[in-house]
């Protein structure tokens, strides 16, 4: 197995492991009573877990694709 394929698969697995942790951290921040004092923070914190998950999943997919493509020719 190519090294890029291995790293891509590990990155995809780590994204599934990290998602609940990031989601819990975002929920903790959103539960803060003083959240309204910071402009736009609620929106950013609401979007952040999804952005982290999708970017890691996309990066792992691209890395795996490039590894398979290199391995075939």
C-alpha cells in the first residue's frame, strides 16, 4: 500500500474520531451566557465543527485518491 493511501485513510478515521470532540466543545461555547457580547461568534462556532469535519474528510479523500492514482501508473 502506498504511503499516501495509508495517510489518507488515517486522516479520514481521525476526522470521524475528532468530530464529536469538536462538536462538544462548540456546544460548551454556545452554552455560555455571555456569548451575545461577541459579534458573530455564535455563527462561527456553529459552523466550525462542520468545517473541520468536511475539510479533514476532503483532505483524506484527496490524499487517498492521489495515492491510488500514483500506485496504478
